C-alpha cells in the first residue's frame, strides 16, 4: 500500500501573539512536513471570540511571514466552520452519544475536575445547556513519535467532556478533530501540553469514523516558575528583527545543530538548512524545557 502524502499543519489560537514556544511548535511542524515533501497548512483556531486579542490574527501571520514560513493554500478559520461543527453535535445528540448538561458552575466545582455523568440520562433540552460526549470506561493508548507510549483512561482520568459550551461556543476538542480530518492532516506536530488531549481526540475520531493522524508532541518551553509561555502568561510577540537568531535557538531547542554562522543568514536560509538536516529523532524526549536552560 502506498503511504498517503504528508499533510501537516500549524494551528495557532489568536488569544495571544506568537512567542518562542509557539515558534518551536511551528518550526517542528513545518520542518517535519517539508522534509517529507509534504504540504503545510495554517489554521486559525479562533473559536473563542471573547478571549481573542484584537489584531492577534494579523500579527501571527505577520510574524510567520517575517520568520520565512510559507504555508499552502488559504488560511482556514474555525470561525467559518460553525455549520460543520453544529451538524456533528446534532448527529451525536441524535445517536445518544452526547447529551445536554445543565450543571451549574458551583456543581461542577464540587465534582472536582472529573465530571461524574450527572446529566447523562436526564434528557435536558439542549438550549442553554453544555453538550457533553459520553466517554467509555476504557484506556486509550497511542505511540507518540517523540514522547513514546501514552496511556489515559478516559472514564477515570477525563470523564464526559464538553463539545459545545453552554454559551454556544464549540470546544477545541471537537473542532480540532473535525478540521484535521477535513483538511486531510496526516501528521499532527504540536506542543506537549496537548498530549493529554490526544486520547479525547482519538476517541472522537473513532466515534465519527475519521482517520487517525500520526502524532508528534514537542517539548513545551516553560519559564523558571513552571508557567508556559503565551496563553495565560502574556509573553511578548516574537521580535521581528531577530528572526534568524530566534529560529536557530528554536532549532537547538528541538535538538538540531545549526552551525553558528547560520544566525547571519536570512530566515528562509535557516528554514532551508533545517529542512535539509531535520532529524525528528533528535528532539528531546521530554514534556517541557526550561527556556533559561536552552542551549
Ligand atoms: N490551537 C492550539 C494551541 O494554540 C493548538 C491545537 C493543535 O495543534 O492541536 O495551543
Ligand atoms: Zn450536568
């Protein structure tokens, strides 16, 4: 059987600007795709308008361009995909695989993290309710290309999870699975903070009869206090005037060994070097790296 052609993607959330940690993820997915002769797609994960920073989308695209990245095809926006998400939610509800949950914030807090399935058989109306997916009492397993074997028991460690929020916004877990399939993604390369989301995504793929991509989770870049760059922690945007230097730093964080002189080359030349010398096996096999201790 012939292998399907490689299709990779980078999927930033515009709740912040690109920072060094997102550069590491973007670079890994780009190099892994291009060195395999694959396509590299860009998807804006703008599912949550209240958390979006005005101007962040344009700034993310500007940073990627300044750093020499070129993506294939138009940028896909999740904000334009609501119809597709809504159809799947309806289907899962009709099949009894998902259900409406009307638990209050207070109740949810009292459950302490793992939703115990309180509303499973309540048949609440779906308006003004969160929609949750029933998870099986099963352990999900996959082998990550960098992190190795990963196991998670969906029932015990995750519980029935939300696919549409009470305010009507669609959840990341649902959108990412539908879009990866719709875009024909064969390889997901992203930060290790999403390792423990992967079993939920595998389960949704299984329920919906979607193909399962390969996964590669790169170490998350963290600050000395353990907080990750970006998101809750408002990191500054990547400096536009140090693209080659930052790209070389990101290459080293990924275990690659760019020559020192490459810092003086153009960003495109750094990417070309990275592509020609890419060794996914050299990526550090850990969940996180301290930014201050990077080579
Ligand atoms: N949008 C997610 C993020 O910025 C990435 C999702 C993914 O790569 O699956 O963390
Ligand atoms: Zn409930």
